[in-house]
C-alpha cells in the first residue's frame, strides 16, 4: 500500500530548484531539473550527511581518455560532506553503483502541485 502526499505548489519549485520536506517522519529532497521532478531520501549512506543539500550536476562520461561528455539530462546530486554522487532518478551511487544507493521516491505533478508517493515498506 502506498500513500500520496502533496508537498508544494509547482510555483514553489522552479527549474533548478529543490525543496527539503518532512513526510511521514522522513526527510526527503524534491528536485526539479527542466520538466523533470525527482525525490530522494535526504541522508547519504556513506556518512549520514544531508545529501539533498548538495549541488546538482550532470553526469560526466567518457569513451576514451581526453574525450568527455557532460550529460545534463542525467542529473546527479553530490553530497555536501564528501562529494559522493547519486543519480536523482534512481538513487544509485555513481561512486559504487553495485553496492550503494539512496531511496528514490516517485514524484509527479498533479493539478499544479508536486505529489510524492511513499510505500509502506521498511525501505522507505
């Protein structure tokens, strides 16, 4: 079973903006990047820092040395404590993708409001 929460009017979350909200006892960062919305648990699994207060960056990829692509369509958030980066869409770690992740939550826009969905499982 899941529960939906209206967290803010869309007007309170401009492009490039973020909100830190407390929902059902959880601190969650809600981000807007272009027309996309993301929500992550506001706790870095590395050392417990407030992950969602970090800077949002694009993913840097390379097929060979000296050739880099900065992909702004796949945003990451960098923890302000140690710089560990996590994918905004999935919560997967960029540092150690096989072992580390932070909880990502479904978020949508409905009737000009940002709506967050939390499940009832322990992982929330």
